[in-house]
């Protein structure tokens, strides 16, 4: 029977601070939850789960996957509480309750008993440069760090695992981050299974609105994230998967599921993006593909059964994995940013270190 653990590891400092390299990997902590199969051997692989908005390391569906998948597929299943993920959740019940009370009072005081009301509230998020929903770079670095930490931990225990069988399974924003992880650490991953990744973060330049209906009234919680307005914002280009994967020699198998009614990235745009990527299998989902079991709609996230989607896809690619215990990761120095800056990612210490370098 699989065993479950929760650990804390040292993590990369926020790159949005001016002095972020001073105490890098010395102060910030990152929670990592993982499960391991009952018997670990040289065929045991690794699966990184990355949730998106409204889900987290504590979501029941992810707990279920971590618990069930380990023994079933001989995998170490891990997940991290990545940078700013607490600001990506839904409002708490007490926050919703207060909004309902204010809406009722507003209607009563303005004699709107018989009219539908749409009332907006600012979501209660307390971001700062040490911890914010950056929607990309820091979140990807955390996920890469979590995988490398788990690999090192098992190596230090003298337990050899299959480094040629490292996968990511992500949904929505988590699927988008899977692409970033692969681009920032190209030698690490052999398979990505992604459901409804957008090619550019929807909320980077737009307000995230969550709407609730109460007695025919609409209560809207508006999330105004700070990332695009901070002093050390990296610019929009680094967030574009089209930019990141342009002229990139991708060596990781990618299986993409994307619905024709997706309102974050159109099926046409996603299909065009997929055509230029090596080793990518693009599954455009139309109404005829809805089976009522694994796929229940063509909308964003497909109302998919996460467990069934992984099972079917993993079994189709299981024989494509290699076998090996050695891992070599090279440094990356190829991302040009705004204001004539270059983003480099160094792995000399065994973990990613981000450096921003001025171009001459």
C-alpha cells in the first residue's frame, strides 16, 4: 500500500525583490506532498501534479490521485504548494456570507426587491512582492524545484528510480505551467498530459471574476492581481507559450486535450500552436467526443474525469519511456525580456537559480 508524506524544502526567493539572490534558497519554504509505492525499484517513475485556479495541494481530487496512482502505476506522485497559489482559490464561506448580507441591505435600502442585481466585491487577497500570484515564472520554478528535491531525496536514501520516466499532469493554469516547466528544464520531463492549457495567462491583463447566484441576484468577486503592475515585472513576452516554444527543440511527449468551446484559448489558436511543436499529440475535443464519462463537455477543462484521462493517456504512452538513473541538466540563457534584459536559469547547484542579465 502506498505511503503519503508532507515535507518542507527550501525554495527560490521571489525574483520580484531587488535583492532576491542575497539569501536565495535560505529563507523561503515550499511545502511538498508526495506518495510513494509500496515497493520502489529502478522502474519507479515520477508524476508531478499541477492544479490550476480553484484547486490546490489540499483538494480532494488531487489527494485521491496521489494516493491511488502510486501503487497502480509504480510512480512517486508529488505536488507542491507553489508560489502564490493561495491567491488562486475561491472566496471563503464567510466572505461569501458577508457579500450576501451587503447585497440584501443594498437592495432593501434602494427598494430593489423585484429587480435582479449584479453586485461587485473586491476579493480579499493580500499579495506582496514576497508572495503573489505571478502566473508563471516563479510558479514553474517551484514545481521544477519540487521534482529535483524528490529525486535528490531518494538518491540520498540510496534508492534508484527511473529518471527517464518523469511526467507532469496539469489542468487549465496547471497545464500551462507544465509547458513552462518543460521549457525551463528541458532534460527533466518525458511526458506532459495537459487538459485545457491556455497559451497566455487569461488573468495577467484581465480581472478574474467569480460569480455566485443568490435569490436571482449575481454576486461577483473580482480578483485584481498585482503581477503586471509591479516594478520588477518581467514583461508580457515571457508568459507567451508561442514565444517560449518558438524554435525550441522539444524532446518531451505532450498530449493536449482542448475543447472547441474553450473561452480562454480558442481551439483554432491552440491547434495552430500545437502544429509547431515536436512530439505533440493534439486532441481537439468536439461535441462528438463527449462520452459522458471521461469527457462531459467541450468547455474549458472539459468537465473531465481526471483519473480516467490520466489512465487512458498514460497507458497509451507507457512503452515509450526509457530506463535510466542518471540526470544531467544544462543551464539556459535564451530568454530576452523587456528593457534589454535576458533571463538565465542556472542549475550548477542542482536547483534552478534565475538571473536577470542586462544586454550590452
